[in-house]
C-alpha cells in the first residue's frame, strides 16, 4: 500500500467491497438505535415488565439463528443471493424502525423478531456477495474491512441513539433509524451491480448443503470454530463481571459507567484488529489468525476468572477480548470464502452463521448457569477451557 500514489485506494478496495463495508456500517448505525432504546420503550413508555425484554430478545435471537440456515441455502444461487441481500437489508430497516410506532409489547416483539429474521437471512448472501467482488488473494483484507466497518457501526449506533433521544425523543429516534437502514440497502444495490453476473442454477433444489461444506480442510477447521463458538459467550457477561469487580469502594452507578467505557474499549479494539488481521491472513492463511484470536480469548477469560477490580487490568482484558473477536470473525469469514466450493459457498456461510448463533446461545446459557450455581470464576474458567480446545483443534488442522 505504501507504493500507491497519495490518495489512491488499494486495488482490493474496489467499489463492491466499499459498498458492502458501507452497508455494514450504515445498517449497524440503523438497527443499533432501536436496540439501545428498546429497554426504555418497553418499560418506561409501554409499561411492560423487564421480563418482556428478555423474552423478546431471546425469541428474536433464536429465530435469527434459524433464519441464517435458510439464508445459506438461498445464497448458494448467485441471483438469489443478490435479491436476498437487497431484500434483507430493506426489510431490516423498515421493520426495526417500525418498532417506534408500536403501541404494545407484543407488537414490539413481532417487529423485533421479524427484523432479526430478515437480518439473519441476509447475512450469508452478503458474505457470499463479498467473495464475488474481490479476488481470492484479498479475501482476508476484504472481510477484515467489512468487519471493521461493522464494528464502527456498533460503536456509533448507541451514540447516535443518545443524540436522537436528546433531540426528538425515544419513539421518533427509533423511526428515524430507517434512514441509515435504507442507505445500507442502497449500498448493497451498488455492490450487486459491481458483482460479475453469473448464470442462475435453477436445476438445483433450494436446500442447505452441509455434507459438501464439511468435507476436506474446511470441515476440519469447523471443529475449531465450533469449539470457539461454544465458549464465546455474550459480551454482556464481560460487562457484568467488570461491574461486579469495580463496585467495591464505588457506588453502583459509577461502576456501571466504568463498565460501559470498558465495553466501548472492547469494540474499539475489535475495530482496530479486523483489517490488520485480514492482511495477516492473506499472507499466512487462516490457521495462525484463528489460533491467535482464540488464544486472546483464552487469556482474557482466564483473567476474568482470577483478576481483581483494577481498572487498567480490566481494560487490558477487554482489549484482549476485542482483538480476539476482531481476528476471529475476519478469519472465519475469509476461511469460508477461500475453502468452500463456489456452488456451496452460501451454505457454508449459513452453516457458519448458525454455529455462531447457537454456539453463543449455549455458551451464554451455560456460563450464566455456572455463575448462578457456582461462581463467576467457574463460569469464566469454563469458557477459557473451550478456548483451549479451540486452539488445539485448529492447530491440528494446520499441522495436516
């Protein structure tokens, strides 16, 4: 990149890659606004109990995981993946913003679940489309760029929500989230037009192809990825642990605020690690990047199991976990793009997304149970053990 004339983009950052990265940024800006404001809307505006939030989010996440499998089958066909990507981004924007018009908790639940189904369906198509618009030698950089933009959106979305609430209130802020959401859909249209045209494979039935995906090196790599996702608990558990460790000697509100700042550091670290991780992957392959990311999580979880409440130490642990997720998500997507046959690439991305969703659900549920019946130390030791399994399994793949 240093040899390029000043102001010139690197060759891999073409219009299609830029458009998909822009869509990820804009979409996160859009749907993070209703996500951040959902608790306030439900409890303060609509008078629903706190349990309603948990039920709505649980149902939405579960349906999104199932939708990712269906999205993988749709994404196997080049024409279907284009339609699914555009339709999924559009539907997510419209349905998420409509939450601001809801007058009851059940309406919020129906809209949230529908938006998350659309978001789940579109994911494999977006990822497969990215492989269509960039050469294989730059998969790491392209997926690292997309993950970087997505993480930037995750950072900016809650900040946008704060600004909008201060100016127009909760309901209008949620409705206005349709603007970045529809801009994301427009960006995907640009990406679709940048992709080479391919003949539609109408002779194949619409089904997820699992066996072809799990054959060969990609299947062996999925063993390590599956172990990682089985221990990749929700980041809110890190936030809860930090709050508990920081609270002695401080009031609860101050501990919560510090925890949120630490969580912001996690997202910043993920953003900064994604693109360099992609460059590294293009030079060295996915195994080194994955194992480094898994090891970062292992160290972070071990630290959360034994650490005290020192702010600097906690900041280091959050940063380690952030670097880990930035490396792992980039490497997972790039590895699927590189190792899956083109005709089953959509199924491969759908299977990866489902493993991520259901693995995260299981990790969070088991860790939460261990936290309750034993201790937070036991919960994080359990998660760290899965990271050790993931490192070992992935290194064995690299040795073959």
